[in-house]
C-alpha cells in the first residue's frame, strides 16, 4: 500500500503547488476572459478513482478471506435420552417424557441432511435404538416409541453412545468420525458405571458430551402408590459436560428445551473455514479503473 499512498501524496502535493504559482499578468480581468473555464472539482474524479483502484488491488494482494460454516463430513450426533420412571413427572407439561420427545424430534428434523444421527435410551441399562443413520424418519419413529423403565444409568448411556459412534463406516476416510453426544437426563445416576468413568472414556475417544438437565426440583412421581420427589442432578451433568468439553444446559419447560436444542444445532458438527474473496477486490478495482478511464476520456481526452 505504501507506493499507492506515496503516489496519492505526490498528486496532492502537485495540485497544491500549482495553486501557489504566481500569475504574471497585469490585467487579471482580461485574463479571466481569455482563459477557458476550468473543470473545477471534476478534474480530480479520474485520478481519485485510479488511485482507489490501485489501493483496492494492493489490499487484494493480501488474499482477504471471510469465515464460513461448513458441516463436518461424517459428522455424527448421538441423542441419549433418559427414560427412567422420573420422566413421567408432570412438572413439565404434559410430562417430562412427552415434552422431551417433542423437542428431540424437532432437533433431529432440523439437523443438516449430511449428519448421521443415532438414538440411545437409558434407564437401568442403555440401549442403541437406532444406529447412526441419515434416515431421520427412523430416528423420529424411535423417539415416539420411547417407554419408561426403572433406574438411571447415566454413565452407561455415554459408553453405549461411544459404541454407537464406532459403528459409523469409514467411507474411505481415516480415523473416527467427528462426533457429539447430546445427553438429556432428569435425575441422579442409580445404576451402572459412574459418570466420572464415562467422562474419561469420552475424553479418550475425543467425543464431547453436551448435557441437558431437564425438569424442575419440584417434580414428583407416583411409584406404586408412593409419591417420590425427583429433583434434577444439575451438578453431575455439568461436570460431565465440562470434563468432555461439551456444553451444559438447563431446561425447565418444553419451550426452553427447544431453545437448548436450537443453540446446540448451531454449535455442533460444524467447522469454520476461511473462504478467499480476492475476486471481490479485483472486481471492485476493475470497476474503479473503468470509472477513472471514462472520466479522463470525457474531460481530458486521454487515459489516466
């Protein structure tokens, strides 16, 4: 840019120097009648456009770029949903399970078509209901078919989800697919391996686990005629997300849960890539060059 700025400075200096030259003519009024009327400010349009064209080209040599989001190839999302008996609590209308099903189906439907999506349900044990697939209808149908069972094996849900990720075919690529686990739970772990063990396994596999603590602390369920409180274990879920470099969310209504899924959808399974836009600068410089040429031809009959 320095040569361009130096040229601009030289042009300004030249114009200022012209204005200081003494007029050696005794009759100034007669001079005004003899001298043709000047172009005034218009004479600067061509040179200014030309200098801006040079400046734009100089900037373009830096190969400017803009950041763009692109879906990761073979990106895999495993949705792990708690189906323990506490999910029948009606502190979230109509109840926790039905609200979670509605939001989960919306989340799956809005993911990019290139993503693989799998579904794991967990209560006393964890099961892969749908292996990672691009068939959204299969995942949504499985979400509709979720049924409740006893206990909560949060750690097993993570281990089972990691097993599901390993089933994604390589398709000629090297290494494991970029994957994320989205785990929704409403209660404390009561069965299976610990959450700490699960977190360590996820870290070793380089699979972040984003967790959603769903429900309120006022939830109550009727189990065999016995009313039991079912508060949410926010601490353990937050620790799991932090340990695996995932995200932790709280949701106490179906509206909040949908918002959580929307936020997740914009932050998982993508990579940021720079896209070079040098052609934009070259095109703008060409336009400025044409303006400079037209102005010079119109008012001075020569090119700048």
